[in-house]
């Protein structure tokens, strides 16, 4: 499945945020922001860019892009937040949103891509998506 490893990494970071003490959350959130933004960039520039002009995918692509924009905004706000109470409450909303996005992609978008594209198209897409995520641990 597309992006399974990246989704697993993001899920792991979300769990770390949930379990972290309030003072530890900003560092984990910065690492999460790096991972998510790189993931979104690749997903949008390779997968979604190819799908957006295909009628069966237009609506799904618009929905994923809308969700990504919402998550990017929440991440940007959270990375710059300094009040630890606000970080805790906002991180809960971000966690819920990112889990919803990954579930939508894994349960709706990716299965539809796999069902609609030929084996050759899937192989080509997989080759284009083969990359090493380069997010960095926050200092």
C-alpha cells in the first residue's frame, strides 16, 4: 500500500505526543511537522498531481487537498504556540485530524487507486513514489 511506512512513522509520532509530558510536546511536534510536511509534499506532487485530472479521482483529490491544508494550518499554529496548555489541547485536535486523514487515504483513496489503475500504472507510480523520507528530529 502507498505510504504505509510514512503513515506508520507519523502514527508513532502521534502516539509519542499523546504520551509525552507537556514540556516535551513542542520538540515532538516539530519532528512531526517535518515528517508530515515532507509526506504531504511527496503525496501531493506525485500521487495527487497525477490523479487530479482523472474523473474517478477528482473529488477524492480535492478532499485530500482540503484535509492537507487544514492539517498544515494546524501544524503551523501549533509549532509556534508557546503556552503548554494550548499545545496540549491543540495537539489533541491535530492528532484526531491526522488520524482521520490517514484513515481516509488508507480506506478510501489508496484502495480506489489500486482498483482503478492497471498493474503497469501502479508499478510506474510506485517507482515514482520510491523515496527516503528526510524528516529530522527536532533539536
